[in-house]
């Protein structure tokens, strides 16, 4: 299973003080989440599946996360546990899963 974690700067204020440091930090945290914390997914079947996760800052500069593709529920649960241990919060959207539209 391929895991991709992308740093998203949608609500990021580039003119804020420390903007460069915050951007570099978010990129580093995305890399660590992908290559260290979620590395165990690389050996899980099916190996051809992908998990795509966005991380970003919320308006209070807390790290938030969201899975952006359709994955099995056990993958969602494991990602949620891992992100909770890192003190990342779920990225609130109008729908719980933007692809299932439940």
C-alpha cells in the first residue's frame, strides 16, 4: 500500500510572522508522517492501493489531517490513531468522508 502525505497551505497566511518556518515545519511533519509513522502500511495488502493524506494548519496553527481518497475503514482507524498520538486533529469537513458522501 502506498502512503502519500501532502502539506496543504490553503488557509496559510504567507505574510504572517514566521511563515517560512511554519511552512518548512509542515513539510517536515508531512515527510515524517509518511516515512516514519505510517511506514507499516507499505507492507499491508493490497499493495497496489493508495492512501493519500492531507495535513495543514487550522486557523489556530494546530496540525490537522484528512484522508482524501476512499480507503477501507481499518486504514482510516489506524491513521486516526497514529495522528491522535501525534496530537493532530481531524480536518473537519461538511461530509465525514468526502468521497462516500455519507
